[in-house]
C-alpha cells in the first residue's frame, strides 16, 4: 500500500500543482495578515497571542474545506473551486473545532509539563514524561482528523474518536505519515510553504486514508475471520488493482512533458 500511496500522491500532486500552489498562497496571505497584525500589537501580548490563535483557528477551518476537495482529487475526480467554496460553508466548523482542540491540548501541555518539572523529584519528572507521551499519541492520532471528516462525514466527536482508533490500529502507518509530513514541511520551508505546503499535506493524508479504508471494507466483507489474523493477510494487490489500472504508469517524458504524448 505504501508504495502505491507514494506514486499516486506524486501523480495527483503533480497534476494539481498549480491548484495546490494557489491554495498555499491564499493560506500564506491569510496568516501573514494575522501575523503582521499581531506584530503591530506586540506591546499588548495578550491581544497579539489572541490574534495568532485566531489565525490558527481560521487556518483550521480553511483546511477542512481544502480536505473535502482533496478527497475528490484522491478519488480520481477533478478539483473544483466552486465546490471548494461550498465546502467552506459546510466543513469549516469542523476544522475550527479541531484547531481549537489542538490549541487546548498545546496549552495544557505547555502549562503542565513545566509545572511538574519544577517539583524537582522523580514523581514530577514521571508525570511530565507521561504528559509528553500522551501529547505524542494525540498528535499522531489527530493527524487523521481531516481525511476522516472529509471521507466519513461523521460528527466532530466521532471524528476524534476514529482518529484514535485509526492510530492504535495502524501505528506503523501513522508514524510513517508523521515522518512523511516532517519531510514535506522541510521541503516546504525551502519553497516558503508554497509547495507542497499545507494543501499538499492534506492531499497526502486523504490519499493514504482513502487507501486504508479498503482494508476495513475488506474486513467487513469477511466478518467471520479473526481480525488479529486477518489484518496480517490483507490482499493489498487485489484491493489496489483497480486503482493501479486507473492510475496507470507514466514515462519520465510524459511526467514532465504530458503534452508531447
């Protein structure tokens, strides 16, 4: 699955590179406005932090709409700006709630860990380490929030619950996606977050989660199998055969100069 994910994500990202770039540019403009406003109010730290938090919430709302459209791309459909606008009306609230949850978790972590560390004993250190591990699990789980909401259309609470289910059922893939995200962020720093940027990451997660759902569809079709055994016998070649045929292969010439074929 991982190899096909990388290939499909590369193809879809390349085919929609200008769209992804435009979305990233829009996100940068929005965040720049908030950042400059916060810097201008640096003497009022509380207000400045409030503006930065608001920027995070707005970005979360925008990414939820982008995720819904990236799911269309991952499903072999074309990107639509008109559809993106409609998603802003229906999906943004979920992204805002996810961003608010992450802010709350970050605040708890930033306050609690130093407080326990100041105890100056083993118990305080143990509590601090436990909180750090919990935070790591939360991060690795919530990375699935946007594709879960985009593809399953469940409530916010159910989306969060499923984030943890997906993580604990697929810890290897979750860790792989986290490392993949770090690589994309490093590349994005070089390109000033224009490519792959946040939209590229959202597309990647939708690609991965869409493929991952094939496993659960297959498990539902075989309810009598012991899942602990079945999960090691998932016939990925068969499950991905249709997608492989639809995606096809491209020569280097076709990949770089598609109009010459």
